[in-house]
C-alpha cells in the first residue's frame, strides 16, 4: 500500500473515524511488512538479501582464506605431575589437607620453589597487589 500524506487545515471538516481508521490501516500494513528478525544466513558466490516469511535472509560471499602460519615445533611433553603432587593438590583443592601449610611446603620443595617470597601465592596475597584476593571476593566465590 502506497502512503499518501493527508494535509489538514484549520476549518476543514473531517470524519474522525475515517482518519483514524486510515491511520490504523497504515500502521497494520507497516507492521505486516516489517522484518521480524534474521531468517537464514548462507554463503554463496554473490551477496544477496531478501525477505521470506517476514524474516531477513542473507547470502554472504565467501572470503579468501587467511594466511597460514608455519607449524611450530613440538615441545618436550615433560614428565607431568608425580603421584605425590597429585595427592597433595587433590587434598588442597578438596579442602581435606590435614596441614595446609605442610602440603604447600611439600609441593614447593618438589617443584623447587623453596623461597615463599618468590611464589605466586605470596605475591597475590600481598595487599594491593595485582590479582590479590580479598575476603569479600573470596566469600563471593564461596572460598
């Protein structure tokens, strides 16, 4: 339906129901033609757009593949965690370690991090340090 603008002037006699019904018809037609969302998006050789069942459907062209980097060398997989370290970590994470400090000290010794001032736990616990935990943040996580 093509829209035709209505011009009103002072003193003009108008049928209010006719004017309001014409407005309502225009609104209903506009709503019926409106796109109600995205329908399908597919790839093709050329871009295209259309409306099917009140939904916008797009066809987007395939782009050129990006540059491929050279494959890297595989590193040494290492030995992984020892059974003792796994046991200590599990008990610490589950909260069942009999002596938390002793378990942490044993892990530090096994991993060669004997100086507490260089480990990440001490640095993170320092007030104002980046990543420092607060009681409020710890409580929010349920820790």
